[in-house]
């Protein structure tokens, strides 16, 4: 990894940002995404035709098609805004009182489904990692709410 990329990584991410959505979620979605906008260079479990890692910088690279977004939880705001501007995709975010989450909540285009228990993410070493906040799947754009409605774990708002 270049010194410039490492510098950006050190400023924008924490070690706990490299947590992956478990495979069961993608199995329930039953789709292939056009683009994973926050992909780890270490893991490729997201079913996506194209993946953007820290090297490609998903915040500056144009997004196309249906995207998957599991943003860095240490700084989700710019990712959430770009996701809303793009208007086509699914994602996973923590339930918080943050301004960015309130913007999601009040956006009539966004559908949400909160997991009824704390989700366990997967760390690079394969161990499970739980965050202290509930987790919410989000959807925006044509056909994406219907994907959330097919899931086995609950109500879609």
C-alpha cells in the first residue's frame, strides 16, 4: 500500500472499520450487486461485479448501478450522503442519533429494516465482532425495498 493511501487510511478509518457483513445476509438478498463501494482489499464475500477498496477511494470514484455499502462506522457521513445522492442500492448501518442517520430516517426514498438482535460482523481473522448498537439494513431505488421485504427478520419501514 502506498504511503499516500496509508496516510488517508490512518486519517479516515479505525481498525474496527474493517468488519464484513456476514454471508447469510447476501444469501438472503439473493442478488449480485453492480458495485461494492467500501470493499476490503482482504475479503471478497460481497457478491458484486466490481469492488472499490481504499486504493480506488469509493468517495471520489463514480458509482454505477445497484451498489452495496457497508461504510466505515468511524465516519459514515460522506458515504451515506453519496449513497443517497446515487439513489440505487442497499447498505448496512448502525442505528444512532447521528445527524446522518436522521437524514436517512426522514428521506422518504429510503426503506429500513432493523435487525431484532445485535448483528455479528466478521473480522479479517474470521472471528465475529459485535457492535454495541443495533444494525439497520437500508435500501433506496427501484426494486431495493422489495429485497428487504423478502428478508426473514422483520418489518420494513
